[in-house]
């Protein structure tokens, strides 16, 4: 059997893409640097040039996931215009789509974020959730949300988004109901969070 090559032109990005596919198909427990190297046709030692161990690969995957989530949330928000309510609805819908299309990745992202020493993942997560904070501050400034601690309002909003995503990922809600469900949830959130 011929020896596998050590080098690969874009090995780091190829490893991340293969790891994400493996995560979706087999879950985090089955993810192996050796298997990824075999799949990419490189020596089993080659991945270690970019990821010294499996945890480093998982952290990089989580960091990239938060980067992609941030980009998708910001794109949805920007497309919705300047008014608070449409921006909020578009951002909530984008989050839930990401959470349902990449459920295994999202779970890894949150698990990694809370692991001691995962500073790069924490920074990536902060960037992704900064937009939600900015939206809440915008809503409070426009008088559409009651004045108060934006973090507390954000926790309630996050619970709403994560709850819908969990219901959808558990096959308790059909995917074709997503748009109407998001619209109803955001309307009720706004009604409950308005100034009295």
C-alpha cells in the first residue's frame, strides 16, 4: 500500500469541512483526526500540524460555527432595514434556521463555549450575540421595549429562540410552520416586553 502524502494544499479548511460533515452524520463522539486524515487522503500525522489534538479541532469547528452564525444574523438584520421589529423578526428567524439546519454544530458550539480554556470560542460567541444586545438596546431606545437590563431581556429572547429550535429539532413542530411560528413568537415577545 503506498504511503499517504503528508501535505494537502488547504488542509486546515478541508479538515474543518470534513469534520462538520462527520459531526452532522455521526455526532461528536465519532469525530476522529485519524479518520478525517484517511478521508482526505493524507497521513494520519498531517492534521496535527493544524490541530494538535481532537479538542483543538472541535474548538476550531465551534469558533467557525459562531463566525458563520454571526454573519448570517447580521446579513438577515441588514436586509430587514432600519426599523426595530422587522430587524428583530429577521434575526430571530435566521437564528432558528441556523439552529435547525446545523443542530449538531450548534450543540458543539455551546458545549465548547462553556469549556474552560476555550477563549477563542468565547470571543467568537460574544461577537455573534453582540447583535442581539444591539437590537435590544435599539428597541429600548425606540420605546418598543421597556427600559431595563438588556441582558435580562436578551435571556428571555434567547429562551424563546432556543425553545422553538428545540421543538423543531425534536420533530415536535413541522419545518414548514417555522415562518408563521417566528412571526407569532416575535409579536408575543414584543407585546410582553413593551413599556407599560
